[in-house]
C-alpha cells in the first residue's frame, strides 16, 4: 500500500481540525435546557387596592390613619416577626435581602435618607414600590407647577424592638408597638426638602402642599395609609398590598 504523500497528509489533518472545530462549536453554542424561573412576587405593582386589598380599607379624602389601623396592614403584609435586637438584625439582614424579603433603600434623585438613628434603611419590596410611586407623582406635580427640582427625606424606616424602646425613652409620643417593625412603613419629613439643583436643604410651603396632595390622591386610591405627625414634622405612611397572586413559573 502506497504511503500517503505530504500533500494528502496536510489534507487529512486539515479535515480533522475542521471537524474538531465544528464539534467544539456545537457544544459551546448549544442552548442549555430550559430552567424554571420563579417570578418574584410584588403585591403592590399592577394591582388594584380598591377592590383587592389584603386587609380592610376604604377610600378616604383625609390623611388620618392612626397607628392601630396601620398596624393591621403592616402585620398582614410585612415581616412575620419584628427583629428583637439590632444584633439579630445585623446577623439576619443579608439572608433576607438575598431572598428578596427586604430591600435596601439608598439616596437617589427620588428621596434621601436623613437621621436614621433609630431605624435601618430596609423595606419589603411592596413598600419600596410605594415610596417610588409617591416620589414620581410628587416630582411630576412640582414640574407641572414649575416649582423646581426637589426630593423628600425619609426620616424613619425599619425598627427593631430594641431601637423602638430606645426611641420611646427619648420621645414620649413613640408607642411601644409600631408599624415600623414590619418593613412596611416609612416616615417622610415635610419640614425640609432637598433642592436637587444646588444640593441645599430648604423648607418651602408650596412643596409641602404638593407632597400632601400626592398622599391624598394615593390615599383615595387605597394605595397607602397615612397620618400627619406634627410633633415629628412627618407623614407616617404604611403600604397597602393586594392579596397574593399565584407564583408563576416561566421557562428561560
């Protein structure tokens, strides 16, 4: 049998290389098998609280939802149990964020955090959606009235039993039980606002009025519960959630 020539060897080797490259390309570009994707629930976005709220609520044209009323919704929709101590919070928060049970909130053009000495900047996803909607509507009103670019301050967010006890010793108006325990509730200051154009902090009556109008609109739509706390110069606000939907499974 005649040995292959150098030219034939080159052809054979070239074919082998091309064939190997085709096989490698096939496995590298092969679409992986579909995996089930669990849709993360958010019982605030896209729901109608007027007809589907998870706890009893009626539309109102005033902001006068006292703590006991807000507690009903907070305990229904928020954390199952309050954090007992700040140490417990610190040791648990990362896992809760990974599971999307709580979401960290940070300074942005919608709002800024201020003086969170007795609370932690975390909320359930629905409460974050509520705060975002308040901010978008509020800033749209400012733009419509040509009042400038401002955002509001969040002055209290998630509290532990320990932080609430410390707060009670300093503030006689602070109750032993609060909706702040459940990650559903925020305090929004109406005393000062941040001017986004020059980074100054100012009080302004016209700005307070537009924030109040925003909260009144959303209260009529049953998207939130709110009360004006005059001693603290803030609105105490709790999210209203819809009844949970069935979790959807989608293929990637």
